[in-house]
């Protein structure tokens, strides 16, 4: 009989894209598998999941607002309401298992499944486990983690080190650097920096890049600049009439962006790091300082300790990012050394490994 599986979570690309990768791997193993996503209304999963060809149900739920206590007053009511919505979804879909990929919409779904005795699986993408995953871990059947050393967060006998599922378009990409650079209308004979602030953009990175455009220009360094929605018009104005810059709020064809890049500037979300390891491109990581439990700094330090990347703190990006970036662009030997160490950390089949556990 075909298995029916719920995948819950979202909020950022770092939760959504691995979830879609797991879903695709399950469908490949058993095409009869029925998959239903559950996310938060108004969040990017409501757009990205249907684009990937899957059905999604939205919950009226919000996360903890760290900057406004008033906005948190309605949270208990939203959580209670979401449990009723989950009950309705489960009574109609009748899932055999539920997978949580992180993000606040995963908590009511997995909690309800556990109360009903439905097997639950968790994927923890970060080197520091999120609160909701820690709470759900005790009653989960298996917890898939990105890195070793997660026993302080979860029962050791339930942990499987799977790595993070990277989109197949990136894992299987055979794009040549020259073709990828021409895709962005740039010159293959000059170095290329890829600046990405995660799916929602990054203010400190954008401002540092904007302030350093003259320096990059003068050195003949080209730029693929993914700004996020809020900074796009500013970046377009700054980049206007300048050669060697491609600007947009979001990059759909990330396999082209990675293939084109000589050096990457990025936030240190778990998925960004997994992708950087797979593509083996040297990166300067600027962790988002307000991530829960400061997990992005922990993620970045994992690469730094392995000699597989560099880190600039968010508050120092304005003064340090461009000088460090220029040093890395100029130092071919260092880039080559970092690429080799990234290759040793790359896990290319995390989606298949997780899918096999669940489907079988």
C-alpha cells in the first residue's frame, strides 16, 4: 500500500529546500508515496512548495518575536488554533508518518503525530539544535543530523548523521565556469564574487558590498549579487551604469551562481554551508547574529576549525568584509586549500539516506 507522509516546517529556504529534496528522494524510491506539506500561512513555503509540484496546507501560526513582547501575546492562541487545524489535516490525509524539518510550523504537526502514536522523524540542519526539535526529539523515532557531536541535544541511540539534503540541481551540476559566468552576462577572464544573504537577504552583507564596489571594480572583480527583496532597489541604483555586476533579489538558478563563483560571501545557515561544501567554493561567512541560540556562528565555526572557510562577524562586516574578500580573491593557493577541505566535508546523498529510512 502507498505510504502517506506529512512533511512539516519552513520559514526560510534553509528549511524548505531540504524538505523538497527529501520529498523528491522518497518519490524516486517509491513513486506511489503520497506527500503533503504543512507550513505557516504567509511564509515562503506556501509559494516554493507548490512550485516544486507538491500540495501544502497552511497553519495560522507565528514564531516568537524577539524584538516585540506585545506581538507574542497572541502566540498561545495561535498555537492552540494550529493544533485544531493539524487535527483536521490528519483526519483527512491519514498519514503513516510525519517528518519535521525545523521552523515553527513543524512543532504542532509533530507533537500531534506523537500524541496519536504516528511515527515521527526529525531533521536538524544546524550544529546547534533548535528548541522545538529538542522538545520533539525524546519521542521521535529517528533524528537525522548534519554533523556529529549532537548527543547533548538528542538521545544518542536515535541519531543518524545524514548531512543536509542539497538540491539535486546543485549536487548533479556539471556546469563549466565559463558557461555559468556568461549566463550572468559577465566576463570569464575576470574573477567573480557571489554574494548571497540567504533567501531573505542580509543587511550587513549588502551594505558592506555596496561600500566596497569601488574597490572591487578597481581590481577587476565582478559580482553576482543576491540582495533579498528589501535591498533590491537600493542595490540596482548603486549598480546602475557599472560594468561587471549582476543584481537580483533572489537567484533561482543557484547551480549557475555556484559554478560561476571564485569566492562566495554568505550567511552561515545550515543549507548554505551544506551547499558550499558540495560545490567546494571558498567562502567568507557572515553569521546572522539574531539566529536562535546563535546557531549560525556555531555553523560557521565548524568550517573555520576545519580550515574550510573564513568568518567575519556581522558587526565587523562594514570594516572587514571587503579587505578579507580581496585577500582571498588574490590568494589562489589559499582558495585551493580551502576547496580541498570543503570536499572532505561534503555529503551528496543525504536526501536518499533519509528517504530510505522513512520509506522502508
